[in-house]
């Protein structure tokens, strides 16, 4: 298993270092690339250096357990985004989970639980952990990160999924438009369809963008714009790609990979649903 060490989060070289790391993840974990229908899978994980104060039985570990339980039991009721803090002084743990806006309450809850298991498995001795699944993003740390923009990001694409050159600028300007609209939407989540009108007339591209809800909408826009700039050479000529950041996320594809209806971001149904799920957990 390959880990990205994230202790240098605040330095500029993080991005350069994250890109080769993710390509390795991609090769390890996605032999079929992005050609499969939308299913959940782990995209990446990032663990800080092992710290022996995270061992079994320590106060930090106990707080972490209760934090992870709390994230999993509250995320659905909070429309797919929940942040909380457990513990005092040196043993405080800050945690956050965000579910992709189009998935169901059940899948949000499952994805959160699965990401907490992956965290314990991949990063058992780390105090600062990020787990990116396609459908949810889990982060916890002994230091507060709420509302702070973090540059760490990973992009996933298949080098062979090259798009028609005539569509490259249309695709990128479409995603740039999406980056302007998403921050204005409730829940900072948005999907859009591009009807291509170049040589590929009649074909479509599907875009989706989302931000964590602890940042301002101006920061959401900056975050999305930065992803498009930073990963431009990797995604610029591709038909399908995904970007997972620490505060914002983008997906681009040639088929509708997202669901039209979300029980998470709308409607009455989530109340009944979430209580039922919490009962099961308890
Ligand atoms: C990329 O896509 C091609 C064609 O769809 C596929 O044959 C290949 O296995 C994929 N590569 C990876 C690394 O997933
Ligand atoms: C979870 O996602 C899968 C795949 O998209 C779907 O078939 C299933 O119905 C979803 N589960 C729930 C509880 O919505
Ligand atoms: C969670 O993990 C279980 C067991 O590996 C798997 O069957 C399920 O599909 C996963 N659910 C989600 C939403 O990731
Ligand atoms: C968080 O943990 C790291 C080591 O894992 C330590 O260097 C740092 O001082 C801790 N921060 C706080 C606020 O306790
Ligand atoms: C179609 O092409 C025209 C002219 O090139 C351009 O202004 C317009 O934005 C394009 N429409 C879409 C949906 O890309
Ligand atoms: C979503 O809605 C659009 C327009 O209403 C429709 O064309 C499309 O087939 C729907 N997709 C799915 C996956 O339900």
C-alpha cells in the first residue's frame, strides 16, 4: 500500500507530489479505469507520519473512535456534510465528512462508515488523515482545519481516454462555467450537461462540482478554478476525469454518471431515513 505523506500541506510542492502518487493509486486500484458505471470506490488516502500517541487505548484513540461514530451517525441528517470536535486539549480530534450531493442517504451513510474503516486500516497511527472515496470524503486531524483552504488534491483519469481535440476547449470552458455556478447553489453542489456543437454535434458531456460547506462561496469558486488550472495538463485533453481536493471536487464524463434525484440534499424523506439508519447502527 502506498501512502502520501501530508505533513507538508502548507508548502507549494504538495500538488506536484500528489499527482504522481495518485497515478500510482489509479494503476493499483482501477484496472478498468473510469469506463465502469458509477460505483463507489476509494480514490486515495493520505496519512500523516505515524505517531505513537495514537496507539490503542490512548485518549486520542478513544476520542477518535467516538468522533468517527458521530460522523457516521449525523452526516445524513445534516444533508451529507458534518463536522464535529471530540476531546479536550492535547487529545482533541477535529473531523469532517462530505457525501457527494447526488447519492442516496443510505449510500452516504455506508460510504461514511466504509471510509472510517479504511482510515483505521490504512492510517492506524496517524493524527491527520484524509480518505477520498468517489462518494464521500473523510478528514480528521488533531489540528483544526475547519474553514481553512488546503491545497492537497488528487486527479484521476485514464491516459488513453483522450478526447477529440475540437472538444478540449469546449469541455474546459464548460467546467469553468460550472465552477462559477456551483458556489451559488444551495449546498454548493451542481451538475450540468454540455451539448457539444463542434464536430461531435449531438454528443454530450456531464459535469459536476461540489465544495465542503465550511468555506465561503468565494473560496469555493477559487478552489474549483485552481483545480482546473493545476490539473490542466492532466485533464485538458481527456473525456473523463475526476478531481478530489480537500475543499472542492469536480467530475467530468461522457455519460450521465450521477443520479438525478438526491434524497440527501432535498425533501422530507431524509428524516425518516436517517433515524432508521441510526437505529441500525446503534
Ligand atoms: C484505460 O482505458 C483503456 C481503454 O478503455 C483500457 O484498455 C485500459 O485498461 C485503461 N487503463 C487503465 C490504467 O485503467
Ligand atoms: C447505492 O448505490 C447503488 C449503485 O448506484 C444503488 O444501486 C443502490 O440502490 C444505492 N443504495 C441506496 C440505499 O440507495
Ligand atoms: C461499503 O463496504 C461494503 C463492504 O466492503 C460494500 O459491500 C459496500 O458496497 C460499500 N458501500 C459503499 C457505499 O461504499
Ligand atoms: C498534532 O500532532 C502532531 C504529531 O502527530 C504534532 O506535531 C502537533 O503538535 C499536534 N498538534 C496539536 C495542536 O496538538
Ligand atoms: C456553440 O458554438 C458557438 C459558436 O462557436 C458558441 O458561441 C457556443 O457557446 C457553443 N455552444 C455550446 C453549448 O458550447
Ligand atoms: C435524468 O434526467 C434527464 C432529464 O430529465 C434525463 O434525460 C436522464 O435520462 C435522467 N437520467 C437518469 C440517470 O435518470
